[in-house]
C-alpha cells in the first residue's frame, strides 16, 4: 500500500494540472479549441481502454465513474494507478536473461516427493495452481514482531561468508535501516557479495546520501521500477511488495515486516506494531533465491554486468543454490503472485479455504477482499466453520481503514467473527486453516495484493511454525476487541457514510 501522504501529493498535483487547464481555456483564446478536444478525447480514449481491461468488474466500474464525473483528473489518475499490469522496462533484456537463468536452474527446482504429496495431497493441488513444489525437509521459525526479526537478521548477516541478497518494498533511512545498511557494508568490506534491491516507489525516500556508502563499499544496488519523482508516477500501480533476504543460499527471511523504526513501535502515530515474519532454512531457500535473482535481473540496467551466468553457470550455481535438507515433520511450499493474470496466491488461498473443515483464522491490516474471497468467507462462516479475522484497531491509511470497517456488518451476518486489535496496529499477513496449514507472507487480503502487486507467501503443512502461529493467534485474540452488534449499532450516520464512500473505491485501494 502506498503512503497516504504520497497519494495526497499526487492528488493535489492532478488538481493543479486541472486548474492550469482551466486557466488556459479561459485566458488563451487560441488554445481553446485544442484544449477542448483534449479534454473530451482523453476521457473517451481512457474509457475505451478501461472497458477492455481484464480487471475485476468492480474496479472497472469505479474507474469508469471516476472518468465520467471528473474527466481530466479521472483519466490522469487511471494512467497513474489503474492501467493493466505489464512489464514495461527493458523487455528484451528481461526476457532473455530470465529465460536463460530459468533454463540453467531447472534441475534445482523443488519436486514434490510422493511421500510429501501422499501425506499432504493439497500440495499437488497448489502446485497445479502455480505454486512451487513442496519440500519435506525445510525448517521454519516464526518471528513475532520487529525485535525478534531484526535481531535474527543482524545475527545471520554477521555470520554470512559468501553472499547476502536483500529485497524490500519499503526500506527507510532511520536508525534500524542504517544499522542494517552498516551491517551490509561491513560484510561487503569483508569480501562478501551483497546485493540490495528496493522498490522504486515504496522506498522513494532512499536517496543518494543513504545509497552512496553502500556503493562505495562495493554493494550492488538496484531499484525495482524506479520513478523519476513521486508526483509524476506512471507505473505506480504495479509495485514489488515482496520482502526477502537470502544469506549464503542457506537462510532466508520473508513475511510482513519491511525495514523501519515504525516496525519496532517507534512511530508515534501508530505506536505498538504487531507483525509476523518467517526464518527459513533448507531446500525451499533455493526457490526464494530464484525469486530474488529473477527480480534482480529484471531491475538491472541495459549494460549491467550482473547477468544470469554469475548465478547459474557451472562455477557459480553450487554457490547460490545449496541443498542442505533439515529435519522437518511437515512440508513447505512457495506461492508467488505477479501483476496481470498470475493470481497464484488468490487461487491457493481460495483452495485452502474451500478445504477447511474446522477453522479459518486470518490476520490482515487491510480487509478489502475481492468478491470471490468474500463469498468464501461468508459461506464458511454460515456453514459453521470457525472463521475469525483480526484487523487493526488503528489504521495507517484513512481510506483503507474505513473501507475495512464497511465489511464488518456483512461478515457478522454470516457468523464471521471480527477482532479489532487493541494494541493499535497489526500488520501481519497470516492465515491458519484447521490449525494445520499456515500461510505467512507479504500479501494482504485486498484487491491490490491479489491482482496488482508482486507478492509472496509460504504455505506450511504441520510444521513446528504452524503451532507457533496458532499460539500467536490465541494471543492476538486475547489482545483484541471482539466486534458485536452492540458496537456496530453505535455507529453514527456520518461514520456509515464515510465507510460506504470508501467502499466504493475499494477496488482501487
């Protein structure tokens, strides 16, 4: 999700452009016909494109209404935020490099063993839906909140001997960010290869002052789809929301936490920050390594010397793709979603929800589910399955927070229990099915994560982390307020209007 202040800046920029057009229309007689043609033609062209976009009908209708009622601003907003996802940078280089890389590592991909699929048949189903193979020898450790995550990350960075790969949607320039940056610099000076990849919009505040010490220490730095300026963003809608660290090809981290002081509860507005991350060891790290390298190759510049063979030729492949099985009593599997038609996480989540027999527990900071997921939650709750959803007690984005609360009444009617986290903000993106299957990753339960962002999540079947997540859920329930009808009846008409208004635009959030 984009920072609210950035959206406000972009919105006011569009308003200023609209005012400038009006001034031109009424003050420069010679330009009037030309500008009138543009003012009429732009919405018509954009509206035509929207009609044939392969997006959810709700999103299509919202954009059409925006273009109809605020023609110029609506058209410009669609160009910035609403276009159908497509790879639009250096397509030839991207296709060639990634294709050769994939061919070189084909034998390193995880194959689901019969023993795993016989015990967990759903792993085969998820694989057909686009997930990786399921591994029975990967160990996972649940990390609850920022202190546990950053302490473990810094400890493992210090122990690195060959390479460190870091990728984040949001990387701040504050105390904890500088501490991790300095740890990476230290390892690079010790001849450990360090690659640092950040999203070009999510980490917009990163400037040369922050990056220069990395470059001076021979850390390789790239931005994923960089933007020229946050006020002039025309690829804003399709961001890399993944969070990933791979160390020596043996240890990986992923989950809900970006890098910033707010994730340690130091942000005054939100206060305590509840989140969940995952530490991974074993063969599944190879799939996470593959994901990072593909993103890295895509982000590289045209004459970049960081080509596929530095990772996957005969010399380097054993250095980056390690096979070290760990003791495990379950199975793990990676699901990845990319902008466009790749909806692996959505499909996998739907399949797991349909297979639930006893319970579906969810934590999400943004409860803005696409219709198909909303319907599944309603059917599950009505049929007697224990469906519980934990959402923030305090929101970080005004629109999303109120759009989330719009769904409370609808879900309560279907026996879905809603918990508002009472220690302010919960940012964890987790799902627990029947107390046996867990999902921990970067995807929120909203349109953006299901359809527009690059996202990732790890499915776990009866691993030790599943029990750890179960215990974390119980604690979250205890620290939350259970929403009931007596609370909903206290809503003012003004509050209901705000929620309904935000809900109209929920497909765009």
